[in-house]
């Protein structure tokens, strides 16, 4: 086995959605009988506890805590990376390094965005593992079911088992050769139910031909699902905006548009995963003004615990308004508009139906949500409560926010 890197410490897409693979990825395959229970909200000390919205849907969601199907998002994650090819599409000699390098940046993304709270140990197969069936027997382009997906993963594990030790593995990654276009896209399952070397394997991601477009970001997106995060793109586009599967968040989170200019995880997601401290969350009080000085989200994972990362204004048991600071640093280096990103979170809305929705500061602009952030000096009124949020410039890329009820 080749130790690639060691560092220190659902729902399936519809055929219409999978046809839009150039725009979205991130299907989660689940067995038809799966019905994960909703856990109660975890206890939290301090004022931030008032803004932890409890989980209100089964499966992947935006509430606290993340669903019980999720892998821990802190500590060490041990991943088995299996390179597979097929009799009808053998991998060319010398192509193994290219396949590994294509996904490596996804591991770096997870470790950087977590602020070092998640360490990923990836152990790969020594070479290409030959699958027992031709690539066309796995119906990725014909409505892949949970059973089809588990068969594909199980075949890969069985083919590799003679030379690979699965006894200490948390998640299995299966990446297909670039020569196999029939393995079209990259779904995740958190309900694998396969045993190898005495280890009950429950989580897996398979990387298809779309990985050659997205690179490591597809690994980071799909890993978000194994950690419990929902899809933020829409499974069905709005009737008044057909074809716009990204009408909810645009490119402001990797769980939405992978090719977006701002693929940093939202501050809310970082908080869900334990990558932000409660002390970094300013929970606005409903009856008096609340102020905060927000660091850019891209640096929040390594910020001091007393440095603010986001403002949360709770609207109901399941809804809140969140404000965070997006600046052209880190994985947000390519954004064209910086400032206060305002969005709503609704933990009663399932994955793919818009659990997070960005507020557009320039509705109707040609740039869609790319120019959604509010500039310092501007303000926004929350329509249901009448609360006014004002934004002001701060030193060194910080952003001042005041909420007045």
C-alpha cells in the first residue's frame, strides 16, 4: 500500500439533475429503507447556544447536531483510495500519479478550511485495481440506484482486498480511470454496509469522469456529505428561472456550485462541523442592538477564539439570518465582490431544496448572486422582523456589523 499523505493531528439525484453534471455534483445514494432519526440539538455553553438551530429533517441537513450518519469532522479521518480500471477501459501505464494528483488538493482543502481540526490520512492501492465487470455494467449514466452504487463499491473493495488492509478505514474512495467515460459522475453513500477485514464500512465516495473537470474540489464537496452537510444547489430549478440550479446560494459555498468563485465553506457549516468555536459566533439578542467585528471567513479556522466569525439572528425554532465576511483571500481569492454575505438558514428544509438562501444585495443584476455581498456603508432590513443590519468597514479586511431590532 502506498501512503499518500499523513498529517498531524439522501437522496439520489434525479435524471434531470444528473444530466447537468457540468453544473453540479454531489448525489448521495441511500437505501430505499433508510430513515435516519433526527437527534436532539446538542447542548452548548454560552450565548451561542441560543442560535444553534436544532436539526429538523432526516439525513443531511443544516441543523445541530449533524445527522448520526455523519463521520466525525474533527480528529483523524482514515481514507482508503482505490484506483480502479476495467477490461473495456484499462488504465494507461504511468497514469496512476495523474489520478492521485488530481484529487490531492481536496485533502488539502479539508485540512485548511477546518483550521487543522480535521487530519486526513489517505492510503492508496499500490496500482490500478481491475474491476470484475466492464464499466458499462455499472449504470452511472442510466439512473444509478443505491443498490447499483453499493455493488460498484463492493466490487472495488473485493478486488482490492487481497493486497489492501481495510481493518482501520473510515471512508472508502474509489476513483475510476480517466479512460472510462461511462463512470460519469461522483456520488456518495453514507449507508454502504460492506464488511472487509473485519471492519464494517459505512461511508464511500466514488469519483467518475467529472473529477477531471473539478479536480480535488469534487473530493472536498463529496466529503462534506460524509461529514453531514447538505447539497446547497437545487435538485429542481425554480419555475420562474428554469435551468438555474444555483438560485439559492450561487457560488458562495462548495456544497453549492463547485466551480463558483467563492468555494469556502460557509461559516454556518464550519460551526456545524466543529471548525468554529462558540465564542466566535455572535448570537444577536432580539431586543437590543448587537455589534460584531467579523474576520474573513477564509481565516476563521485559525483565528483566535475571541475573534468574531459570524453574526446569527434567530427568527424561529428552525430559521435564522447569518452574516459573514467574504474577502478575496484563501479559496475566495477569485471573488469579484467582497463584503457582508447575508443568508438565511432553515433547518426544516431538506438537502437540495434550499436549506440555505443567500440574500442578493443587487437583485436583477447580470452577475446573479456573484455580486450578492453588501458593501460597507450599506444596510439591509430583515423583512419578517424589521431588524436592520448595517455594515461598516473595519481594519485589515474586517467588517463591522450592527443588528438593530
